[in-house]
């Protein structure tokens, strides 16, 4: 079973400029309203400690493992229940180059596992899309400003 949340935003900056901000995990607390703290580095295999604040004000923390780092293109991590076949989330940030030095930032999460139907739902999707949108807008503002 799989379920995906996907958002994107056009950014008037180069993929390299977006990557410079995105790959600097230590700096996220200075601009990111969603992932308000991340301890660790954008290195494959690195365990990162993440604290998030959702658009409704709820906070939570969790650990994930960075699984993809492709400079100027993608960074992602995976986390979930101890038994990943039960529930796992892969959080993905992608940068697609466009003409004239612009890019599209794609922000998504893919949930997999047997418990996806009971742990996700339409209300959760709406909240996550709103929350991802807040981060996307903040990234755009920061990198364009």
C-alpha cells in the first residue's frame, strides 16, 4: 500500500541557489516554518533528528535516515515504525531546472506499509499540503530575496 502527498512551486533562482539553502540543514531553523529543527547533515546514511511544526500548530519529532543526496537535484530521507513493512515515510525534496535560470521545487512524501490506510486520510492530506506549502513559500522567499 502506498500513498503520496505532492506539492511544488516555481522559484526564480538557479537549482544551485536552491540547493545551497536546502542542503544546509543547520540553517533550516532560520527560515523553515515546517521543519523547525534538523540535527545532522545531508549525507547518505546519516541519521537526522527532525522536529516539525504543522500548519495547525502541532509539533512532533522523529529520526530518519538520509537515503538520497544528489547535489542540485534531490535530498530525501526515510523513517517510520521499527517494522518498516507496517509504516514508512519517505520525505523527498527535488529541484527541477527550468529555462532562464529558474527551477521547480517539488516537495513530497510517500507513505508505504500495511498501516497506510489507518494512518493517513483526507484530513491529514489537507494539513500536510498546507504545511508543505508554507515551507515551499518560505524557501522561495528566502532564495529569491
